[in-house]
C-alpha cells in the first residue's frame, strides 16, 4: 500500500510539473475605436464663440491580472480581468462675451474575458475568447458632472511571444458590441437642445501587451 501511495504521489508531482498552471499580471498600450458627437457641440456653439479648440484622443493604457489552467502541454483555459483608461475628449472655447466653456468626456473600461490558449511551439502561442466589459463614463460640462455606466459583450484574441519563462510580449485585439451611451440625463448641447451627448466604444480596441508569469 505504501508503495502504491508513493507511486501515486510521484505521478501527481510529475503531472503538476508537466502541466503547470500559471498566473500573473500584464500591461497594455494601444488605441481604441471611439465615437462621440462632441464635434456637433462645437458646430452648434461656433457662431457664439470667439475661439474653440477640440481635442479627440483614442489612446488606451491598462493593466490586467490573469490565471491559466493547463489542459495539457499545448493548451490551457484562462480568465483575465483588466482595467483600461481611455484618453479624454475635450472641447474648450471662449465666447464673444469672454466666457470660458469646457466640455470633457472621460471613460475607463473593466474587461473580463474567458479564453482558450494554444501553444504553437515553445516560444509562440495564440488565444481567443469572449466576455463582458463595463464602461465607466463621465461628462463634465462646465461646473456640472454626469456619470453613466454600462455593461456590454466583447470578443478577444491575441498572439504572444514568450521571451522567457516569466515574460511574454504580445498583441491583444478586442471587439466590443452594444456599448453606446446616449442618455446623460439633463445634458443637452447648447443651441441643440434635442440631442443628448453620446459616447460609443463599439469596434476594435488593440495594443501591445507585456505579461509577467509566475
């Protein structure tokens, strides 16, 4: 009996070392598709302004934590949770009566993804999955601020080069659906009272990733 237990224990150790589960964290830098109608705001107030300056950005920065359960030497199932900040869009202006106007739209996203990962060889792997994201959006209109949150689905895929056992450099692409926010309560454009401020993140969010494995 002792010999059988010893053999089983050794077998478990070999199995664990052969199919080791991994966890870690990573960083991301990239860009995202993003639509707003802040440009219409600029057009509507233009006749009343001495000057206007519209800045629109698509830069994304983020970090994530992940856990991967090995199925065999070549495949694993993973789950990851990230945080991504998106650069703000801003409209600044000075009216004919020298009043200052400042409108900002800022947003951040929490993407949760379950994925399947396959090792092409010792250095390269590909993966794909799906999940849900939550966007935290904020509109600042002068002294007033309005917030809206929304949950929406996404699909996610990527490729990674394992630089070493503890580090990987990759490319991550995510496509989002049904993310549009267009109901900031009590918020309308100046001289365009029928239109609400809108933010739409539908489309591709992609960037380079650097992952650390443990």
